[in-house]
C-alpha cells in the first residue's frame, strides 16, 4: 500500500584562518555567502593518551564525519568515523567536543578549542572501528564493530549516532556509554543470496541491503525530539538496474525515538549523472554510468523543521588521500533543501530491477537550485576543494537575524584506505610514508577544514531549533521546600 506522508581538558590548536572576501552579487546558484575557513593541521591530536601522537590512538584531524551544534551550551561535536585505514586498523571510536568563536556580525569562525574526547563504550568495552571480520572473526557478527557517521543530541542530552556497518542507530549517554540500539528495517541490512548477514563484503557477495561502506551516512533529529531520520549514502545494492551503482534513489529511514522502531522510508534522488558531468570540462573526466549510485552520494542530513531538511550531497573527487593535489575535476559539493511533504512511504516497496520509481511513488521534493553550491563558492574564492565534505550544522543566529552555517571535512586521518594490507600516511605532495612517520620537508599530512557560510533569515525561513528538556528551576525547588516545611510543621 502506498501512503503519503574519561576526562576533560582544554586544548588550543594552532590553526590557519582564511578570510574570504567576495565582492559583487552572490553567484546565481546560491544566495548563501562564504565567510571564512579554518585549517586544522593533519598531525593535531585529541585528548586520549596525553603525550602520544599516533594515527590510531589520538590523531584528531579526521573528526568530521558529522558535525553538530549544541546551541543551548554553545559547543560543537565533531564525529570521527571508524578510524584510519578504512576498517583494517584498530581504533577506539569516539566523538570530539569543541568550541568555536563565531563573529556575531558576519559569522566568521575562529579560536577552535578542543574540550573533550568521549569514547563510545558498552559494558566497559570500547566500540572499535575494525570491520566485523577482523574484530569478531565473522563477517555476520556486528558486535562492537562501529563506523560512526551521523550524530545528533537528544533533548535530554543523550547522543544518537548512526553507523555504516549495520547500518545501525545507537543511543549513548553524554559520557559515551551505550544505552540501546534502534531496530533497523530488514530491507536495508546487507545479506548474501542465502540470507546470511554480511557486514563486510560488497557485491556480488551481498545481494540485498545497503552497499558496502554505504550505510547510514547522516542522522538528524526532528525539533520536537520524537523522530530520527537516518539517510543512506547511496542506493541499496539491489535497487537499480543492474544494481544500485546505476540508481539515484536513496532511502531516508524514519525512526520513532520512543519505541526505537522504524516508522517510514522515503526516497531522496541524487542529482543526475548527466547534470554532474555537464559541469566537468570536456568528456575525458566524466563519471561513468556505474558511478551514479556509488561515486555520487549523500554525506549529511539536518532537520530544519518537521518537514524540511538540508542534505549534503557530493562526488568523491577533490583534495584527499586518493588525490592529494586535487588533480581530478570536482563536479559536485552541494547542499540542497528538501521536504517530506507529499512523499510516499516506501517501507514495503522494492525498487529492485529499475532505476525509475514505480508508478505512484513520489520522492521527497528537492530544490532545483542548491541551497549552497559549496564547490563553486570555494572555486570563486580561490580555495582548494577538499574531497570529503561530510558535516553540516546550523550555527548561532547573528545580529542581523541571519545564521552561521558551518561545514566540515573528513581527511581520512591522512591515511590510505585500501581495505586490506598495510596502510600508509599520505603527505600533501602525494608521498606515502609509514604511519606516524615524517613527511618530506615542505609537506605535511593532509589537513581537515571548517568553513563558515552565512545564510539569511529568508534562506532559513521555517527553521525550528531543537528542543531541550528544561532543567529544574530554583523557583520549583523553593516551592517544594516550602510545601515540605509546611507538612513537617503540621506533623509536629
């Protein structure tokens, strides 16, 4: 049926700040303006194991697989993924808590301060970025294998975190202790043809469910805290012709936070490969047909209100461990605004065997023009375009009623991700060296970037900040104390 719908310490890192001045009218593709950027050096460390400096122990740069602004406490959370090496190096998964100064007049960011590094644990054991075969000796046992990609804070301060391996959604306490797992719908879980679970391998070993390394890439919470929305990075492996690599239909999964159950699924459509290739000069560097649902994908989702969301969509090109010099032409780093209003719940509908939607299925509506054309604004400003824009959050409200919108990149810890064998650090000139080695003179590890954009109140009309559980007031305490004193007096 189709229906609608550890410990805390302060750390200041030496940063390079790029101030951006753009004169004239905004580009036609976006009315949001680029303000400035921060560069976080690739050899920066977090707050685990003081005195150490090792990629799989405490390397910081690589900490933005998602980005969240807690406006009630004026702090930010940067979520690292499974760690360096793409799931083949042991790494205790974590979230980084930090502060930024945001200029109330223009939205410029400065003064990055790392406040806390919070490890994810269950029954006293650390969640780990190793893939299930390496961590548990069995590709069908998820266990404590964890590839965090999406992050949100509940009204009571707990953390919601989405994972690519499962794909899963977990709830943690503010100190990183596991509370519960949500119930992922069966159609998105990767299985072999004999129905055996397989959290590691890709096609053709898996025949249904999410593609390998293409699980829940983004996570957001409705403003009232009642619904969670997790979005896959790309189409399911079996939903397309001949498979999901040629489809642009990506599933958004809605969860009820009270029950932990999935309540709906919707289709978000990636920008067509033809439109993306049209932005690449000539044809020699065009994406192939099987790149539609693999090399183009979603990186983040953020709720504006109960119906509208921002979606961060990107290609897999730009400055990163695969292309340190940024040689390959970048076509797409964009933020789109979408609405669920009128979209079809496709929970019980298969898209297998076709790249087109079945008759009567309505995807989420998507703005024709990007909310932010990130790559274009960076090119106009003469800045490098990183490969992995993976986090976006709506920051503080500015004096003129506009908002700071902050984006962050994931540099993969400046470590190769071949999926097997020995991994290496990657230097900015492309040199690969043993992990924790020394880059050649004049080079360094690939950095992570934070970017500040400014969006007018008109651009963000309808934005509803998330709710927060109110703390007990002194007035209520005094009232209770008064009643207690009165009652005791009556008893005496």
